[in-house]
């Protein structure tokens, strides 16, 4: 996700020109992102508000089906607010573009989380995730003694730094309550469900380029998670 942000910011820095309209900027940004695709995606639309030669009040990027390694994010929105280019530097060099803030949200379905967990292997090869407004249920088979037994655990996904972790509230194995030690083993196996910041290392060059062009030092942060029917909404800033 960091490489996607880096591309958005670097692309924005060169787009503001005298006479450009909101519609023209929306079209150009969409074309660049579709062509570059730092992460595979199905589609992107752009909404621009209050554009001028030196910046814009707000730019919103709306993505569908972005693939981040093994995890598919069905919908994501990045909102970049308060864009303004500083006065030209001495010698005529173009001033840097500054930003007030970046916020984002991402919708992740239970089928996508199931696929991501199974890709981790180990005891999660047959795991299945079901998400409801009341919480998240994980079912599968767990090696116990000489056989694998069916288990079901229910809890919630929580934010710990940039990590998406699953914490168990109640559980059972073949209909029998599970001792706390087993719950801990399952949590250890499944967590972290996802680390939203792990792209920073692989995106070091892109982030450096964005910092050179922009007066903004971004860092991905997850703020909260809302479970819905069949998916979660993750909110954050950058």
C-alpha cells in the first residue's frame, strides 16, 4: 500500500498547471494510475475539488479490487486534502507540493481474508472466515493428539499499530469448550492476519521519490476497524 501511496503523491506533484480543470486532472490522474499499476487493480476513479494552478482542496482516489500480495481489497478510497505548491525556489526551480493530510479506508471481504489465511499454510490451510456486525468467526481443523478436530472460534479483529490481529472471545472444538491455552495457540497461528505497513520496505525507492517531490513525510497508520455483513472496513491515515 505504501508503493501505491508513493505513486499517487509523486503523480500529483507534476499535474497542477495554469488553466487545468478538475475534469482534466481527474482524467490524467486516472490514466497514469491505470497505466502504472503499482499493485494490480480492476479500476480507479478520481474526484477533484477546488483545483488551481498551485494545488487543490481535495483529491479522492477510489479503487476496486486492488491485490496487495495475497490479499484482495475489494474497495479502497484515499483522500488527499489541502494540496498547495510553494513558491518557486531561487533559480526558478519548481516549489514542492505540500499536503495537509491523507486518509484512507479499505473494504476487505471474508472470502478474501479466508484466502489470505490459507495462503499462510500451517494449520490455516482449511481455515474459513465469516464476518458479521457482531464479530468474526474462524472455523477449521486443529491437530490435537493423533487426529484433527473441528474447531470454531469467535472474536474480533483489532488494530495494534499497523497490524490486523484476531482476538478470540469464545471457542469450541467438536462442540466442547476450548481451554485458554488452545485459544492462545490458535491466535498465535493466525496473527497477524495482515500487516498494512509491510510494503514500506519494498517501496523504499518509491517513497524516497515521493519525499523528494513533496513536502510531506507519510507513514501508514490503521485507526479503526468496523465489522459489517460479510466484510470489514479498515480506516487509517498516512
